[in-house]
């Protein structure tokens, strides 16, 4: 059996900080610490053969959850690393990437989400992700950690169902890491294998 190739790793207490398009394109960190492989490398790996994606989460109370997708492929930079294939989902964390299929990768300096008038990456802690247009116009309550705050609107926006590249233990709620309603996440890992 093939070993997993780590795409993203955030060990407990390690923050990404503000990262922009170029950082997510070429990658940063190391696999033993905070790490993003780089969208160019992810594109090449994910398109060499059919790969499964696994997301592992660890919570502040020590419990763990995971979600697997039977297929994972992204486009190259000319299509802004669009999430082009995402197979069936299984696991105990729930489908946090629901709605992200066919969405382009966004960063705060390169807003590719399809949410009119909202920069989801900037609103979620300058985190790069495939923000879901499915959640763009859904109102949510300001105390929910998945909300993106809009000061000019009484309807706070959600933008996404997952944000694995947000901040840890931030006072500004939308900056927190979350996945499909799970909060208090202290460690994450995304990885693929054939």
C-alpha cells in the first residue's frame, strides 16, 4: 500500500499567519511542523493517478475525527487550482468540503470565490481555501464560528463549511479553524494516497 503524502499539517499550537497566493502556490513550512505542500505540487501529485483524500482532526479535549474522500483532484494555476474532483465521502467528521467542489482556490490577495461583495479568505483570517458558493448567501448568527462578519449587513455570511487554515484560539470568531460544525480543533492534517 502507498504511504500518505502530506498536503497540509498544523500541529497543536502552530499558526500559519497571514499567507498569500504565492505562499500557497509554492508551499511553506515542513512536514514535521506547520506545512502546506504548495498548490503546484498538489496539482501534480493529485493528477498523476486517482488519489484518496483524508482529513484528520484533533480537538482540544483530545478526541479525534476523520473524513475521507474517494477521489481528489485540482486544476492547475491557470484555473486557480479549482477543486475539480471530489469523490464520495466517509468518516466520522462529516463532509466539510460539501459545496467546495468546482470552486477555485482563494486567498486574501486573490479573491476567486463566487460570493459577490465578500472576500471569504480575508474574512476567515487570510486563509487560503476552496470557499463554497453554496454557503455565500446563507445568513448565520454572529456567535457562530463559521460566520463571516459583514458590518454593512444585518445578515452575517458563512462563506464556507470548513476552514482548516484559520487561526487557533482567536478572539475573532471567523478566524478559528472549523470543519462541518466541529470547533475547538487544535491539530489538522490533509493527505492523499492512491
